[in-house]
C-alpha cells in the first residue's frame, strides 16, 4: 500500500495508528491528517527516539497494512 492511499483514507487508518502508537492522542492523529512526515515527527517526539528510528517504525507499520 502506498502512502497516497493511506493519506486519502486517513479516517480509516486512524484507529490502526492509535493501536500501534498508543501514546499519540486522537487530536494529534487528527492534526496529522495523513501526512507521513508529520507522523514521523510526532512519533519521534512522543517516544523520544531518533528520526531514523521513527522513520523505520512508520515504514514497518506501512508495510504491514
């Protein structure tokens, strides 16, 4: 699945994001609005990890969809 599909159907993927990254609030997930870079930045910030690790997590999550 490519990111354009995820972004276009963000409302359907919000629950999956919440399941995977439980520290993110519903408001934060709504603000992302399907933007991949914003999700990476938020994961990095909320979990205190390096950008490369956040990118890897998002890439892994995306590949499992």
